[in-house]
C-alpha cells in the first residue's frame, strides 16, 4: 500500500527568488526505509518539512503539487492533524528536549499529554517506546545526563509514543559520534521492521547503503534518481551531485570488482568482502 505519494511538488520560501523544490514526485510503500541524499542546499530539509506539513503551514510561501500521507493531503490539513500520521526528528537532539522535564519518562510523555491520551494508555505507550529505543533502564534519568545517541533515541521515543505511521528524520546522527550514530540507525531499523515507514536524510553513504531499502537522490530541488542503494551508488556521475559512494563501492570500482549476481559494485562491507575473497 502507498503510504506516501508526492506529486509534482513545487515550493518557494517567502521572499526567495528560486524554488527550493522543483517538481518532485515519488511514492513510498508502507514499511519502506527511504534514504534521502544530496549535497548541501539540495532541498533535503525542505522536502522533510513538506512531508510533515511545516511546508507550507509554518513557513508559508508558494506551493504547488501534492503531498499525500496515508490518504491525507497535507496542504488541506493542520499540522496537528498531520502529526497524528507522521512525526519528525531533527538534527540536534538538544534542541528537541523541552528543557523543563526532570526525567526521560516525563520528556517522552510530553507529546502524548498534549494529545489528551488517557493516563494508563499513555504509560503503556511510553513503556513500549522506551523499550523499542533501548531506554527502559534510563527512564528515571535526567535527559541532560544522556549521551547524544541516547538523547536522540529519546526524541524518537517521544515521536513513536504518538503512534505515527511514518517517521521523518532529518540528519538525525550528524551531531553524534560513531557509536551514537550506530545506536540511532539500529533503533530506526527496528521501527522499520515493525512496519513503520521511515524517511531519513543522511550524509554518511555507508549507513544509507546498509539500512535503506531505496535512495532518493536530490539535486537543486529535483529528484535525480529514486532506486535501490546499489543502483544509486553505482552511478558513475554521483560526484557531480556532490555525493560520495560508500568506501567499499569506491575501492571495488577502482579494482573493477563487481558482484556476480547483479553486475553492480558492492555497497556494504559484507558485499565487498565477498567479491574480494573471490578475487584473492
Ligand atoms: N527557512 C528558509 N528560508 C528561505 N530559504 C530557505 C530556508 N531553508 C532553506 N532555504 C533554501 O532552500 C534551499 C534548500 O535548502 P535545504 O532544504 O535546507 O537543503 P539541504 O537540507 O539539502 O541542505 C536552499 O536554496 C536554501 O537556501
Ligand atoms: Mg538540511
């Protein structure tokens, strides 16, 4: 089933000369994990904001085309209505913490309290969300004592406690160390395995190669490609879009070592090891 349909989406910020999004179309099935890549200012964050209705409802500006999340056309609904279907997580976990809550549990409860969920159901949902994010042991800790990776997982727990069907994450690991990044990717993968649709922007190609089902390559507000990570990262013209292939792909391309099954270059460590062992 189509969870997200984007059709001819165009958008210009108020006062801007150029369109930030120029005729964007793509469709996402329920439960897919989509990685969005592209150079700085290619439109990744603007697209994320359009998926959750901040574009146009918060930013205003000139808007054309359609974004339909789970049958709901974003343009025609309020941000609060849309937030029941789709949640968003931003780059910096610190800016997402309310700053006024004394425990992880209270922090995760914050969004639910605003939704008017009954207390018992609220506690159940919080427990489930904390468990899924591997934070059940930390529920009484002060949010500011958490590591960056834990803090970002707490932000995700706050979103998934609201039970959205889709989650959008805009560079959720750009402020985190390697361990924190890995924790967040594992946590997001567990959501995707539970059937949640995931849209995530990221600069680290190795992570996208490992975790995403499909990759959307953006450049100058347009979709250049929307395909499997193996297809997108095998493009010879990737560098023209300011994007790097995973290091494994680069090495194997240099050695001209392709996968036997697909004829494409490996994109993960495991795939590279397989072709390198045969070659040796
Ligand atoms: N709040 C804003 N107001 C005006 N222009 C913006 C705003 N945010 C982004 N832009 C412009 O929109 C375009 C896309 O930016 P953005 O979506 O932030 O790209 P990315 O996330 O890929 O770096 C750029 O030209 C940028 O300057
Ligand atoms: Mg951005």
